C-alpha cells in the first residue's frame, strides 16, 4: 500500500512523547539515552498514520522489528506498544519534577513522611511514608490479623511508589482473584486514614489496611 506522509503535527506529538528515546532500548535495558531513529508503523502498513500505530524506535531495533527471520522470535505489535507505554509513563514522571535554572531549587516542605500506626489487640498495621528525590513517595506497610491466634497471625504487605495529589496518595493493583485492589491514603495533621476496595484476596485471609492511623513520634 502506498506510503502516506505522517502529518508534521503528528510527528511532533510522537517525538515529544518519546523525547527521542527508543522504547525498545528502554523496555529491554532501561536505556534512556537519546537515539538516532525513525517513526515505525507498528502494523507494517505505511498508510496507517494513527498515533497508536506509531512509535519512535532506534535504527537497529527498527531494522530488527521489520525483519522476518525463522531463527528467532520477532518483536510483536503488542510487545512494542507495551514498551512504548512504559517509556511514556517514565518520561511523564521524570519531566514532572521541578526544574530550575541557576541555583538548585529544593522541594517544598515534606509534611507527610513518617511512620503511621493503627494499633489493636487482635489486628494492627504500620505504614511508612518516605519522600524520594523526584518528589514521589515510597509507601511500605505491614498489616496483621489474628495476633492472639494460637497458630499466629495472617499478614500482608504493601510496597509501592506513587505521587501525592493534594492530600491523597492512591494505589491500584490487580488482585490474585483478578479484581482490582484500590487503596486511598488521605493525610491530615499527624494522622492518616486508609480506605480500600476489593481488599479480600489481596493479602492474607481477613488482612487489610483500612482504618485510622496516628503518626508515631
């Protein structure tokens, strides 16, 4: 099928989202260097200039993607799209951090980092919040249920990195039962409230992180 030129505005959109980083280099090796490359038509149709069908790929990986060998498994369309999405998300987070020219500009005051505790005789939980250099937060936690049971408590853990939006950190993950787990952490002065959706099956039996937490000294 005849090749149709990619409109200049669309070319700019694809290049800016990738920042001229090859999505395959990033996806396979976390290589974030700027590359010489091309806009690839992922379905092999040069007339299909839909944005979802385009990806910036370095020359070497573009040649490899377009080749059809019998000796090795080629990259698939779905695989490259996933690598492209991972690159775009990494770039979005990296370019969302504060930038200044001249003297380095420090991040604003950190009001939420710390150790939060939800205590009880039969079940309890702890959550630790730590701000990272890029402004995002590392959240880790341990919850126990059935602490007085003869066989010991059931337990579950959280460990993720997320952004703070206003006074909320939100986390989503797929449960083993194929439901989507969602946790919302809402911060206020020296306290934390956690609400969850679909927590059953996410951790040990009856284990959850929902409730009110006090910030430890």
